């Protein structure tokens, strides 16, 4: 497992943007972002493979959010544009060590609040 530390959350108005960062203590196979809103289950947002850079997105954020990585810094980013109040949640960074494995390393989460 790797240690993960998110940053970049905060309060933003609807239509605004935020960029989340996730610093990893080491390299993994895939990094992902998830979120959990109050009273809802945690949901997948986006993922990226470290080596190939292949990305995947949930339909709810496709076209608005972009996941990227900086290999030299072992850091993954989530650029969030066109935010709306439904995006309000705690956002978690996660990692998995190989294809098909569960995400088994998690960050502490960072709060994103979008006001209307």
C-alpha cells in the first residue's frame, strides 16, 4: 500500500473550478478519485493508469472533470470545471496496485462545497 494525501478542496460558487491534488508515497498501477456526499454511497469519479496514462470517467463528470498525473512528483490531479451544488462531497484519492484489484489505499479526503 501507498500513503496518499489530498489537498485543494474548498468552497466555490456554482460554475467555478477547483483542482484537487493527491500526493502518493510511491508508484501504483492506477490512481483514482471517488466522492461521497452526505447520505449517499461513495461513487467513482475518475481514474488514471500511471504508466499508460489511460483515463476513465464517470458519466456524471465526463467533459467537466479531468484527471492527470505528474510522474516525477508521484502526484495525481483532478481538475474540476463547471461545478454545481450536486458536486458537493468529500473527495477521496485512492490507489490500486494491479489491474483488477480493488482500490486498497485511501487518502483522508478533502471537502468540496459548491454553493448555488
